[in-house]
C-alpha cells in the first residue's frame, strides 16, 4: 500500500508500506479521505513545532475516514463496507489520567502522526489502516470528506466545553483557519449571541462569515478594529484564541470583560502573555488540548444536520498529488481545508 511519509522539512514522499490485518477488536479500513492539519503543515514546513521535532521518518495524518474492509474477532456494531470516521485518539486506559477519564492527557497516548514520543507514532495517511473498533464512529449519511472533518470538529467541541456556558454570551475568535471556523460553528451551536472573528486574511474572514460570525475584522488592514469592543472595560465574555500568535491574544485582552475566559487552542510555540492586564481584568486562561468523547458527538451533530462542514472543504487532491495538497493547505488566501482522496 502507499503512504504519505515525512522525512524532514519539505521532504514529503509517497512510499510503499506493508499492509496490516486486524486483530481482535480491530477493523481494517480502506482510507477514503484525509484532511491536512496545521500540525501536518508544521512537520512539512519546519520539521516539527516548538520542541517537537522529527527524529525519524513518519507517516503523517490524523483527520481521516474510510470504508471498513474486514472485521477482527469480537467486533460488533460495525459492518464491512460501512463509512466510518476514525478517531486518532488511542489512550492506554490504564494510566492515572485514563482512570480519571482525562483521556486526552493519557501518559501513553498513541495519537496518529505525532513526533512527541520516540519512536514516533505513525499516522493514518495510508491506503489501508487498521484501527481499534472503538476509534470508529459510523458515518452513515455523510460524505467521506465530511467524516474526515470529525477530528478538527472534536477539537473545537472540546474547547467549547472548556469555556463557561456560552448561551447568550459575546464570543471573540482570533484566527480563522479551520479550527477558528469550527469554533464559530461550535459556539453558535452552544448558543453564543454575538460572535466576532479576527484574522489577517480576507479569504479566511469570508469563510468566518459563512460560518455565522456576526462581525469579521482584518487586523492587518484594520489594527484598531477591536477598539469599539473595548468600551466600558470590554465586551467579550469568551475568547477562543486559535492563532497561536501572541499579538492576537494581546490585542484581544482590552476587549475582554472582567471575569471573562480565554480558551487557548492555537499551538505555535511559546507565547509571551500580558499577565498584568489579564490579572487586572481577572481573566481566566484555560488551555484546550485535543479531545476524546467529543469525537463521536461531532459525527452525530453532522449527521443530524446541526453542524455543516461542507463549505469549508475547499480542495480535494488525489494521493499522487500529496505535495500539492500540502502546499495548497498552507495558502490562507485560497484554502480552508485541503483534503486528500485515497480511493
């Protein structure tokens, strides 16, 4: 089978890899679609991010869907031919964090396509994938592309859970890549009243308006765009910071109401925080890292038509054009979510 393997920054190859057969409790999947994520782009463009660096070749990818081709012993509730969204989250279920149901902090997490541990955890961008049945969310009624969006949607549903209740609240989203867009959808589904989005790209801001943002601000061309929201000690109760850029967070602080909550999703390396300004406003800073049970919830919301991700799948490339897919995915003037078709 073919797989997409990163060897070093800008060294992406399509290589032959051995196929696996499913063991007890596992399924074999013919991959259908895979989305190029921001972390995939960090490996492609820079060989990693922060202190996480490639030390060996690694199959990329963790936003995937496919059709089941074989069932291992003991698997129930799934069938051959069924489209499934595949969660990349594989906690050990045996460490202290797993026993406390904090699965996203598992000490022995095997998350597809991660160079955090060594040896690295190989990813899911391969023509044939063997996964645990528990990772598979039946995606009947969805397209393969939609099903592959379950992973980034789960990230944002987890972030919404990290925030205080959003019903009737004013929400600011900084950074309108795929995570920012899906945070807008999640916040609106959770009952947010006012949603304002900021970014440096007119294209991504147009996607934010499609997703339901009430106001969009290009802070590159309009650096004072948030000023109207700073009156009377600020307007926003919740900030979803999705850019990982310190200037975005710093610019947002004056627009936050005292007692508000910052949910930090963006991962771009260390950030210098305006701690004194945050202290004076009694702001809470909450990290949001990955997800677990939200994965199946996201698939269900898409199946019910309560969250529509289709408008944000902007390009689909065949496997043979994987490099082009990665190059396109990083172009925020024309790409929101670029996907690769495996079948």
